[in-house]
């Protein structure tokens, strides 16, 4: 539909418009008329809330989750007011909808499916189509020959398969941090690592794929000896490549699609801009914020279980010496960034560092597949490399206080691992729509 997707009734004749803006994989604006209507309506807004979803969300999923978050936030109006003088006079709500669906995992389509069923094969085909969509027919045919067989691949064949898959990924440096694209060795290492151990059903619906039961020990330098490890599940090659490609897509949509909208809000209005991102949505919003200079800072940023490297805000990445890719964001947000992490986030604790390690993250080019210090996710282990200006806080129960947003602190590391009212504050990767996270946003909005 053209115009606001929904209207939030606040009572007393007050309403809030909710706009949903759809973007293509390259950041193409697919809601041009609605975007124009939105921009024309921002003149009287006191606050603009910009939301971005993460992995594997359809349009309906995104709309439902945004509405649930907004309703939850508004439901806390009766709770004690957090310290701070600001009240929202007229807000505009914007939800980004970007193509984050690449394939359905078995647990998203009914019961867990065994690896030898036709349904599992169909899922592998969906992943293959996503990863290799830009390959020519000859390359796609050769990859099928390599991955469809029942016999173990030789080291040479595994390397060829990885090279073919790699040709469907980006070939330019990462626009966020200038790091080179993944190498064949990176992809072979990730493939071998994801194949180790079992593949239990994850606890969260918003997930990255089958995960090992435990992170493997660091590998020796050099390519993984794929042919010596026995048969490698071709789906894990495709899963690793899919995470790489989706990571890059989030950055591209943020930089080229959402970035112009963000800069319009900051340049053409006086509204306080609040950024709320989940999973790869944190990458999308941070990319939008840092891709070009802004006329003034955003007011706040709430990063929920960020699927980005934990060194992204660092003064200097270990072994490289250059700042993290999102370091400039710390100067482009007025308040300290609230960034949640949780030991209960299984994908970001056990799988992320395996699937997106190495050069693709702008990290030292060493083999350290299980090194969560260097390769761990922001939402799995918390930010690193900014200890001088890093605050620490356990997640706060709704209505019971506020986060310390004063002084030189640039990032507040919010630990969602502890229990609140008998259950974890953040119980998994997708558990970010709850009173604890609603209250975190309320603390940011009310901050002096």
C-alpha cells in the first residue's frame, strides 16, 4: 500500500504513523511513493524511530515484529518514569523491510528433517540458488556435479567447489571497513568447521543454520584438508557462503538504501533520530550511519544481538592497527550506544565466528576458527577494543531504573544473560522483543 502501513492509536485523539519501506538487495528503494510521503510528513516530528529486522524475516514477519515492539514499548507508559526530562511529542515510526530471506531451514518448516529426505535436498537447492544466482550456467552446472555426488571430494575438488561458490560472492572490498573479500581458504576452513560435531535443532527461529555442538579448536594455518576429513555436507559450504552474502547484503542495503533516508532525517528535520536494529539489522543501520558524513548526530542507537564482529567499534583491530569498521558511529550518536549480548544466543556464541571469520571481517589473516576473542559476534560476546569508554550493565528490569548514559561512555555493554522474573533477560538470538528491550529503548528516549 502507499502511505503509512498502520496507525498506532495512543488514545485521546493522538496517533502515530508506522511506515514500512521496502528495499531491494542492492539498496534499491522499492517504496518510492511511500518514501516521498514519509519525507514530506517529517516536518513536525519531534522523534523518528528507525527499525531494522535481521535474518530470515518476511514482510509479514517484519510488520508483526515491529508492531509488537512498538506496542510493548507503549505498554510501559504506566511504569515509573526513568530519569530524564524528554517526552515524545510527535513521533514517526519507520520499519525497514529488506530481502533477508535466502532459504528455509528445516526447523522453519515443521518437524526437524533428516539429512537424507527430499525436503532437506530442496532446502539445499534453495541455498544453492541464492549463493550461485550470479554465476553463469556452466559454473552452476559444474558445481552441481561436484556437490551432488555421494563420494567424498578430493582436496582438489573441494577447493574447486569453494572457488565456484566464492565467485557468486562479492569481489570488491567491504564498503564498511575496506577489508578484502573471503578467500577460498576462508571458505574451506568454514566448511570444515561447520561440519564438525552434530547439528542440533537451534533454539531460536531467527537463526543462521545448523550449528556445531561446540566450537572447534583453532586450526593450523593453510587450507583445510577437505578430502581428508571424509564426506563434507555440501549444505554447510552453502550455509557459510549464505551468511557471508547476507552479511554483505545488509551492509549494501544500509549504505545505498537506508543511508539516504537517514541523512535526509538528520539534514532536513529537527527530529531526534533513534536507531533500533536486530541481528544483521545492526549492520544495516550502522552502515547507513557511517557510509557518508552526516549533518548532525542521531540521538540514540539500540543494537539487539548484533550479528557483526565484536571489534567493529574498536580503536584498533588486533594485528591490523586500523579502527573497526563502525568506529565512526560513536561520534555520530549523541548518547552512548546500548548493545546487548547474551550467553544464551547460541548462533552468535557457537556459529558466527566459524562462518564469517578471516579476511571478510577485516581481521588478521590467520587461521583461528574457534577464536571468539578475535572473531566473536557483538551479540554473543559483547564489544571489544574500547575499554576506555565502555560501560557494563546487567539488563535492567522494566520500571526498576535506568542505564548510566553519562560522561565519556561511548558504548554500554548490556548483558542479557541473567534472569529477570525467572527467565533470561535475553534467552536466545530471536528473544529481543520483550519488556527488557522495550525498557532499554525507553531509557534512551527519556535520557536528558
